[in-house]
C-alpha cells in the first residue's frame, strides 16, 4: 500500500436532493494519522458530507476512495467493516441497554469470538473512563459520560477512520476538555485518523491538524488552523471579524 | 450467559412440567383441547413479541401461522407423514417463506411495515381459499395426531419453542434486536448488516408461529382459511399487551389468561373480538406494563415496605 496516498479521498463529490445541491463538486483528502476538522455555517453541507463518507448517502456524482479503493455507494455496514466508523449528533447511544451492552454492540461485527469481544469491551471502557459504569443503563449516565459512551461504541468497532459528528455540542467546559483529551489520546495511542464536524471553533482550532471549511455545499478553504483563521473568505462567511 | 440458560430451564420446568402433566391427565377431553389452544397462543404471543424487540409490530404473524398449519396439515393428512415430521416441516416452511418477505418488507418500518404485514396475512388467507388441493374455502380435514397424549406433546413442544425464543432474546443476536429498536443507524454504523439481523429475527419468529399453527391443526383436525385471518395477529398483540411486553413470561401469561377467559365468553355466546379489544385497551390504559409487569411492581413495593431501612431501588419503567 502506498503510504503517501491519502486514507480517504473525495473526488468531485456532488449530492443533490431534488433541486437542492447539498454538496457541490467537493474535493478533499484525509491523511493517515491526522485530525481533520470540517466546519462551516449551518446548511453548509457538513452532515451531508459525513453521510456520503459513511455510506448513508450515495453521491449523485463523483467518487469516494478509502485506502485507494472506490467505496462510492457502499452500504454503511460495509464501510464500517472497512474501518470507517461514525458517531451521531447528540451523543447517540442505545438508551435502554447497559454501558457494557452498548459497547458490546459496537464490537459485534468487527471482533470475533466471545472472549476477545469481552476483552475489547473492557479495554474500550477503560480507555474512555467508563469501566466503573459498565452495568449502568446508558440513559442513567450524565451527558458527558453519554458522549464518551457514544465514542466508545465507535471505538469498539476498531475504526481506521473515526468520524465524530459534533462530539462537543452541548457540553460544559470540563466535559469538553475531557472529550478533547480522549480524541487526542485515540489518535496518539492507537493511531486512529479522526474526522470531526464541530461548531466549537476554538476547540477545533486547538485539536485539528488541518481544517476544511464548507459554505453552501462547496469548499471555501482548506489548511492549517492558522491559515484558515486568517483566510478572508472564512472570516467573512463564518468566523466574523473581531473588532 | 450460563446463568440465563439456567433461569430459562428453571422457568420452563416450573411452567412446563405442570402443563405437560395436565396434558397427560386431560388428553382427549375439552380441557385437553384448551391446553393446546393456550399453548399455541403462548407461542404466537412470544413470536409476535420477538419481532417487537426490533421495534416492529408484525401482523404477518397470522399468515405464517397459516403457512405452518397448512404445511403440517397437508403432509399429515394427504401423505400420512408422521406428525412430528409434519410439524417440523410446517415450521421450516414458514421460516423459509419469511426470508424473502423480510428481504422485501424491511425497507419499510413502523406503520408501513405493520400494514404490509396485515396485507400479507390477508393475501395468504385469500390464496388458501382458492387452493383447491388444500381444500379451498372449506379447509383441510383429517389432520390426526399419530402419537398418544397429544395434549402433553403439544405442551412440551410449546415450552421448548418458548425456551428457544428466550435464548434467542438473551443472546448477542437478541442484544442487536434491542439495539436496532433504540437506534438503527448506529447499529449500521458499527458494521452490522441491520436488514440481515431483522430477517433473522423474523425467520425465528415465523418458525415458532408456524409450529403453533401446526399444533392448532393437529388439535382441531380441521383447518380452514378463516382460522387465520389477520385477527390472529391482533389477538397475539392483545396477549402481549395484556400480559406485559417486558418479558416472555408476561406474553405467555396474557395468552393463557385471555384464552381461558375467551373460552368462557364463547360459552356465553359473546363475540371474543370484543373481549380481546377490551383487553388491549385495559393493557394500554390501566396497566401499561401488563398483568405481569403490574404484579412485579406490586411485589417490589411490598418488599420495599418490609425493609423500611433499605435503600429504594427504582424499577425501570420498561421491563426490558
């Protein structure tokens, strides 16, 4: 495998819903081991892009490549088994199940054998600081822990590319820091590549290696946090001017 | 896992052994017949409830019950195939036909899936009225058990089936059922082929309900398309909601209670449909957790009252 090739690549990807063009000829790449942020105003096409990468939508035109293979239009579970695992907004978990069962579901498809699956569940819970809450029902967890659990479910599936949909929305500063630490640890210790959609621009600037800015379904800018922060178009469309 | 299996077997012994002994004692009598009807109703309720775990109300239950009954009845009456083999064939036929049905219909969910299930049940019934080799409108006759103590055998097979459904529910597959009901896209997102899991759920449920149809066929010795209208599915829903959908025990309790009550109502000449409609209403309005769930909650409150210094443990509202 070509180590220099990007892990995931979008080539001229377009998604139309009837007359609405949600994503227009989008091109960007995610490199192995990086944390890439996807930001932009509401309706910019961030969620659509997420769904296109995870296989929840098939693009109207263009193609998606993962590890240099075309995965355009693959079903979500196929994409997940290849290593693209996503979370959902509002820290979605299986509310009626215990923490242990939540993480077990995450490991079911990708970890074979009862014993290794149990080990995977314990290991994932420890990594996210949930090992003391394994027998609690998910709905009894405070929101910060629920958010960590939603990441734990995804991590149990052994992702190569972890896609986080607004992992910080609605969290207080302490919880935000906790989730940011977890993301940094996942990248550093496990070498998992991370794509995240987030509105907390300050946090995105701190944690991401590179940022892609979307506006009206098209790419407005791409670069390091510093480059993006100083980009005139981005300031006008999204960040606003400090005065 | 082993503890769960132990509990299942203990439960089966506690409920099943008396039922089987009762079957031996009452074989051939009216009470024996009622035992078989109740056993078949238990399996139907447990089958419907299994599909409720993935969040769907499966009104195709009646259709697959008919397929199981006619599959078993046709082999038994026309070709003289031994009863146990015919029953197994009916169950397997129902399971096999449920796979393409599930493949096509699990693109939809909620009210749409419910309506398709209703249609399938009615289509199966109408096709049966047209199938002359199956006796058409007047039905199939001469389905006679070839083993002694049929009531006991039927009770035994029903208990076995319900234990199997319980094991399915508590397995990893059953965990996926409940996860799908909670958040379907999230299950897909971790690499699980949700449609395949749903089809597996439906196939297991259909095998069980197909067997219940066969049990009914051998109990009545005559089956007609009219026995398997969509109302059978609605009755199964009434059993589950009246008894309590939190556990398979509740579903079976509802099935037994309503079967017994409806037999007395039939004696009074009243229409059992009214009874089942009323039971469904009572289940939904007065006892949302059903008879079994309400009894459990009362017992819990009693126990808490006795240990006045103990710490109150809140019960989950939904017993799943």
